[in-house]
C-alpha cells in the first residue's frame, strides 16, 4: 500500500482550472516591493516540497491574466461549514481562524450550523501506531461531490468544510489534510492532526496556540489557492508548498511582497490598514511573534512611505 504522510492536497490545485470572473483594475496601495524583513527561499532539502516538485512560480502578470476568482457584490462572503463533532476548544479555534480569514482576505465571514458526518459508505477505519484505538477516516469526495455543491450559499465566494475527522482522498493514500475543487469553489480541511490529542498528547496553552496558528495558516494558504494564488517559490511565505506538517510549521504567517501584491490587486484593500488589523488580531490571540513582525513592517513602511 502506498503510504503518504505529507501534505499533498496542494498538488490538486495545479490541475484545476480557476473559475473565470470579471476583472477590474485596482491600484496597488499601501506597501512597496521593498523586501526588507522577508527571507528568500533557500536551496530545498530532501523531503521539502520544492525538492520533489518543480514549480515555475507565478508572476504578477501571470496572476492577472489567469482571471482569478474575485468576490462580487452578490458573492463576497467566506462561508465555513463545520462537519462532525467538536469540543468547545475546537469550536473556539474555528471561530478565531474564521475571524482571521476575514481580516486576511478583507471579506465578511460566516460559520454555518454544524452538519453531521455520513453514517455509511464514505469512511474507513485505520489503526495508527500512536493511537490506542482505531481512527475513522472520511473520504474527501463526500464533501466535494455530495455535501457542499448542493448547499452552496448564494452569497458565498467560496464554501469550505472544516472537520475534526481525519481525511483521505482515495484508498491508496494514508491521509490528506484537505482537498478542494476550484471550479466549484468548495473545499474540505481537517484540523484533527493540528491538536495534541490526535498524537496521544495532552492539551496545553502552548498546544492551543500552535493549533490556532496552524488553523489560520491552512485557511490563508488554501483560500489563497481558491483566489488564484499559486505556490510561492521566491520567499518564505504563507503560500509556500508543504510536504509535511513540519515543513508547514516553518511557513511564516505572512505573504511575501509578490503574493501580497496579487491579493491586494484582487481584493483592493489598503495594505497598511490590513497589517494593522492583523496585528490587533495577533496581539489579542497572544500570537506575539506574528504581531512583532507586523510592527516592524509598519515601522518600515511609515519611515519610507510608498511613492
């Protein structure tokens, strides 16, 4: 049996065609292409995403000409759909990650009432060495082909299921963190492996912050794909590809100048105001490393404002 222990769901985005929508010219406001404070990508090591998968990158011109998904007056809400059972801590993480995504993409967000997992035909049972009991895994096709398309909210720019169930896309795969369909603008993501309980460990304040940071990161990365952002190969960036949970944890929770320019063109936000709102969120959630980086970036921008 083929065992896949790394985050390969991002490959699926390469094969999908972005939904074509209207493009309107938006000025680049509030930041410059000054890359001070951003770290260039180093040479990939064995096991890293770029060591195994060659990617050509995506220029700003490539991005604009790809006709990426953009919010409209009628469809401008990021809608999140919890599926399955959640503890209060897990619900709290989802709510905060949803709030973060709203700031990141400058869009309103909504969390729908929880739906149940399927009872039959869409799951299997696996035993992992670190678990004292078998784990039920659910097939991503249930969410992408059956559950989400028929319930797509009329005001949604995208509709994303979030679950504590472990996921798999096909029988030959060990697991997958998530999968999406760009033409349908739907996706499903499991946050089960972001919590210590999955690994037989105890919950702690540190593990809570780690789960929150990981949940914010996966939403920023995967919703970024739905908005047409390809993997970044130039800088250490939220849009870097990941081959493992460890590599994903190395991605910073920020966009590099190139990826930020694309998203700002798409959404038309004021970048300085967006940084300020993100810093406030990070400070409120005790994500101090991220808040400190933004403070330095804002200081840089205010001492050398864009021309």
